[in-house]
């Protein structure tokens, strides 16, 4: 997967996660197009950093590229300090400890988007799942399978009717002791949108942002062509399902392969079904969302994974103007929505989900 430093960096920048040194027509065209950009554009800046528990790469092109990247790094670090559940001094940790707080602007916006997604997806996206995640040991990596009675009790803490929020003031409170908010399913998408805004406000018209598998493109590449983003194959770390051509889009993937553990011969992944408290068993291995809105894309990648292919397809048909999607199923079938079929290529056979049944 990592045959050279150059190829590793290029794939990290433009692939959702992973690349391969095996020769395929898709990857050869990807790598050559990136090399053209690197060699022909002098006004560029690239920065690697670790934040939000993941490796990130930011690349901007233009006369103010260095300034834009500096501004974006500062923005990411500020949001990490604000939203991290693992940082005791963060705003979210303080809210979870006290059960009452007036949120900052960024946290308020994320909560409002989370509530909207909860309502629109009939609870498939739920920002109150942190007590369940703790029970499974995902935040600490001290994994265990909770008892059924424990999960049943903890599920009472995930009822959104027990969260009170005032849009006018940003005040949020919990009705039940033990309730906790976690924005892990939406924060990176929001962050990618904020970084995009940092780039644009600095005059950058071409750039690519990779936040540990969350990709945000600004404009087109400096040579005028579209960005090419690979969608990882969950079954093969060194391979991809296909390539998307995008501009001004976020591409965000969720899958059970990202975080998991095994116990007694069974695998348990981190995407929890809010209705059961158990890892979602929806028949999907991964979901990739393509949207103008990074916050929406991040939340939907989790929600549609929980829904499963049939319900997720119906949801897309009702909201096709807002996003497109790539689905990979447990039985190794690839599905894409109609809106991206002209900008998707793959060495695999895929099925197209149409707007009309």
C-alpha cells in the first residue's frame, strides 16, 4: 500500500482512505494527474496534522495558499478543543458533566444540524449515543460486549425528547442524569466545511481537504480538471471500489471496518443502531455520501448505514437534490445513485439506484 513516500502522500490527499501499488487503470490515471498539478503550480501549500483522533492533510493552491492553510489548521485545532469528548476541558465534556450549558456558536450549529438529522432520519442518526459507545468501550478502546439489561437501561438516555435546546440562546439541558452528547458522527463533516470556508475567505479557489477519510474539494484542480477521489474497498485496505470526479463537493464514508473488535469469534463494529444499542446489522459494509454540505454528508453516512440499502435508497429518492451515495453491501455488491453515474468509474460492476422505482 505504501511503496514510496510520494505515492503514499498523493493517495492520502485524494483518496478517501488507502491506495495500492498494484497497477490498475484507475490508479494510474489518478497518480499521473496529481503529479501534473504538483509540478506545474508553484503557489501551493500543504500541511499534515493530527487532530480529532485522525491524520489530516490540507492542500491549497493560489497566492494566499500558505495563509489559508495556517488559518485552517488553527480552525481545526479550535474545533478539536471545543468538541472532543476525550478532553475534559472541552465544551462538550463540560456539558456532559454538568447537564446544562449555553453553547458556543459552532456547537450550537452542530447540535441544530444533529437534531434536524435525527428528525429527518427517524432517529437513525442520534447525537446522544455516547453512553452506549462507552458501554461498548469504543472511546477508551477497552472493548467489551454489554449485557442486554445494561443496554436497555442506557437506551433511555438516548431519547431526544429528554434533551432541551433553545435556538435563541443556545442553552441546552438534559432531563436525565447520565445523558451525554457526542458529535463524532458529524463533527468532521462540519470541520471540513469550516476549512473550506477558511480557504475561500483567503482567496483560494482550488484545494483539497482530507480529514481522515472525509474529503472536501474546493473548485477544480489548478489544471481545470475535476478532482478524483477514491472510495475505499472495505474488504481490501490496498484497493478502492471506484473513483469519483468532483468539484466543490464533500465525499464522506462510514463503514464498520473503521473501528471494531472481536470477542468469542464475533466482530463488533462501532456504528451503533440507536434503536437497539447494538452494532448496526443492516446488510451494508460501507456508505459514501457526496454532497455540497459536509455536515450533512457526515451525518447521513452514518444514518444510511444504519438504515440499510432499501430504506437508504428510499431516503435518497426523497432527498436526491441534497446528496448522492455509494453503497457496498455485505454480499459484495456495489450500488450508486443516479446523480453520480456520469462521474463515477470502477473496475467493478455496479447497480444504479434510479429516482423512479
